[in-house]
C-alpha cells in the first residue's frame, strides 16, 4: 500500500472551524476571571457524594438514640408499638405508637436531623452489646412486669450500599492513583503531561497557528531585512497563488534556511510569515525533538509531518535547527545515534520517496558551518537566506520600528543614532531603545531625548557607569595618559577612525577608561589602514612608557586586539611579503589542535607578527614623542573633566590634519557624548572583513582579567 493510501485510510481529525474562537490568549478578549477548571474537582465531588450517601442517604440512620433505662420506661407505659432486635448490627429499632408520638415530640425534635417528628417508625434506636444478652435482659424484664405485652421481634439487616461502597472505593482509589501517576510520568518525560501521559511522548510538540489564530506581527514590523523579506514573501505568495508560478513551470520550494548572527531577526521574520500567511503554520524548536528516550526524536518528526500533511498546504518553522542537524560521522567521539536518527528521519520526510507537496519547511540557525551537507542540498533547503547585521539604512529603519511605542522628543535625530551604532543588530537596537526609555523615566522626563539615547548606547557598549569606584590618584593619572595616548594617535593618524569620546570614568567590571570611535561603513581594508589601527591601539601602552618609563597591565585588551589583527594580516589575508600570498584560514576546520602548515611556517608567522607589531610600536612611540605636548594637554583635561568629546579635543589640540570622508562630529553646543562602538575593539576577524561589530566592551583600558 502506498504512502498516499495510508494517509487516506488514517482517521482525519476535525477540520479547523474559522467561526470557533481561537485557543489561547486573545488580546481583544477580557481576561478570564477565577481559577481554571481542574479534573481533580470532579474526583472531589464524586467522593463527597459517596460519603454523603453513606452518612445521610436512605440507608443511613435518622432515628433518635436512647439508653436501655429510657427504653424500659417507655415499654412499661405501653407506648411502644414494636421493637426489632438487629443482632448483626447490635441495634434495637423502636417504633412508637402513633397516638403516643406527642408525648415524645420534644425528644424526637431535638434529636432528629430535620427538626420534625417522624410519623413512621422506627423512631428510636438502642445500641446493645449483643443480641443474646439483650434477649436475656428482656426475659428478666417481662418476668418482673407480667402486664407488659410482648412486642419484640428479631431480625437481620443487609447493608447493600455499604457492601457496594466497600467494593467500589478501592477500585476508584486505584484508578485515580494510576491516572495521577501516568500524568506525572508524562509531564516528567517532556510530553507536557497532556492527555495520554507517557504514551504520547512520541507526539510532536509543535504549536499550530491556524487561520483563526491571531498573530500580531506582520512584515511591516520587520525592518532592515529587505532582501530576506522579498525571498520569504515570495514563498508566502507561492502558497497563496500557486498558479502564478506553476503556469510557468515553476515548483514550490521545499524549504528555506535563515542564516545569520544572533539578534538579527531570524525568528522575528518567521513570526511575520506566520502572521502574513493564510495557511497553517507549525512552530517548534530543534531541541523539542531531543528526549531522554531512544527513538522519540524520529517519532516526533514523523508525527509532525503527518499533522502537516493533514493541514497541507502549510509551513513548518524549526528554530535553532543545528540542535538536530549537525553533520554526521565527522567526529566519532562526539557522535550521537539518537540525534542522527532524528536527522535521518528529517531528511526522508523533506525529500524522500513518500514526500508530499505543499509543505514548506522554514529553519533558522546561527551555526550553518555545523549543519549536515545532506540537509543543505537543493530539494530540502532550496534557499539559504543570509541575514547579516544591518547597514546604516537598515539600522535607521529598525530604529523607526522600535521608536513607535516610545514618546520621543521632536529634536531626536534618528539618522544620527543609526550612524552612531555601527555593528548593532536588531536586538541590540531594541535594547538601546528600551534602555533610553528607562533612563528618561528615571530622570522624570516627559519625552525621551537624544541625550538619553546616547547614555543608553554608552550603557550597552561600556557597561554600568561606576562613578563611586575608588581609584588612587596615581592610577587615575596612568589611566588619563593611557587614554590621551589613544586619542592623540587616532587624531594624527591618516587612516584612523573619527574620535567621538574619550573618558576615564570606569564602567562595567574591567573598563577603567576607554576611547570611542565610529568605524566607517567599510568592507575592504588595505595594509595602511590595518597598520594605523594597530598603532592607534598601541597608543596607550606607548604613552605609559614615554611619560612614566614603565608599563602597566592596562593594555591587556589592546594587546589582544592587535595580536588578532597582526595574525590575520600575516596568515589569513596574505599581507606579508615573507609568508606570501597564502591563507591558512579554514572555516570547516573542526579542531585547532592541528595546524594547516608546518612548524617552520608557524615559526615564520610568529616572527613576522612580532616584527609587524614592533615596527608599529616604534612608529607609535615616535608619533607620541613628537606630539608630547598634545598628550599632556589631553591628559590634564581628562584629570579635570573626566570626559572629553570631539569638540573638546579639537579646541585643545586643533583640528584633525586629515580630512575625514564622513565625520560624525558633535556640535559645539552639545553637552552630551556622541557614542559608538570603538574601532580598536573590532578589527577584521578571520571570518569577516567588516568592521564595527559590537563584540564586547569597547575599551582602550582594561586590567588583567
């Protein structure tokens, strides 16, 4: 039997009713009041009913209890119509004559449950030790009172309800404990404790967003990803209007893989697809397939695609697919059979013999290098959409989106904010906007101003400002000359980035001071530019040696940066005459224990790196020796004011001798810093030639960690 026939024979669930209100929280509906209904309340009600029937039901005793002395007194008066000895229950049930009930109405009213005198007997009950002893007492009583008529009987009562209750209660208790255990086992195993418990562990945990489900995010909320939006919107349009493409012979793509650094908006783009598409949308994470039981991952993949086939055409979104899509067989020591079986099932479902059309798989990851090649081939993921950090225009659009719910000042320059945040991803910009609103609220402002955003950027880049940190005057002087060395080198080097701010106010846990620059929107670097970056980064240590004759631990972060730049120039970019035009960078390299070159080449690389750094250091010392007076001025100004802006530096040491192609300077009337990530903390990485990545605190000064 074919796969299609099997699918037809399967019992299909009820189709989605658009008139039925969606499951889940609806922002347009009022919140539910009161506690949620629980099945345990049903169990409690049933138990209470059983107990109530036992105590107050038709088989329960509502008669008045008397003692034997009272019984004999009533019997002597002749008011008892009949009494019955129940030997098996050690009771005597007494019925009073109808015309004598008025004599004992007070006793019966006080003792009865309803407060009314019952007309039919038995009216009273006498507890006895045993039937035989009571019969002996009555024989003696009748012997002493021969005139009293004999109205006694003997009998047995069968407690039918009590027997049934004794049988049913243990069964109900056992069933309840079993259901509870199954629910707990199901919840602990990761199945959510839903219906079926542990037996539903192999079911898919995907969240379904159907036509009636409201998803508030649309493509209008996604900014800075214009190219990626076009690709994804085409997939959505393909599902809505398939004839538009099939008439020309085109086929619907099987899948699209969203690739990009964290925070660039991959998941947000998928949410927008769920909001825009008029088809069912399944959303889950790659880790949802992973479980402690063997075979669960593959079972959940099968169940997921089974549900998707019933809802086709539809979209499946798998976030962080690298959790199950890692390459197989490369590292035997790190192999995982469970993960590989899950991946194999995923490969078969996406493009196998029984694959149905109408199912599009969207996936997102920030680790495309670890994915299996079989997963990336056309036919499974036909499109790989790269989502990089936004450029200047993209950042401006993202700022506009995140500023909509914020009360901003009319003087706020969004373009200037975008220029001052190079290397920021969408999540970073959202964080800056939120921090700016919190800072403005802390200051009791009615609107968020430019200064609040500048403080927010400073807070995100450098960390929390610590003005109360105790620093000795000697250390503060070293920090001031260190930062002045950075500023002067950046000011008088031709290829240095524009200086924005230099400060000796400590921030975060390590930064005792820093200089901030604004990298250009640049993708290619020449040798002179990288050399000037190294010199600018070494400016702090050179200044310490010139003015104090000794060096400190404050250049630790600087040395890390220049070492990375120098090794990239020599071994990656081929910018060394002795090593030659070779590149030893391998993005697919699994481990760093083996080098792609010999020991002799490694020794040559180390020597050339040291030579490059030594030459840059001597150049830096020569520059600062020649500009010693300017360093003195800036250091003294920093000791007095702690913060210097570009306009302040220009007033102290004159204009920069080299014309800047694109200056982001601060107006002379601006009292607040213009902030941006530092160039020296973001040299070209081995896998990325772009600058301006916000990779940590942008400091020119940091002690040894």
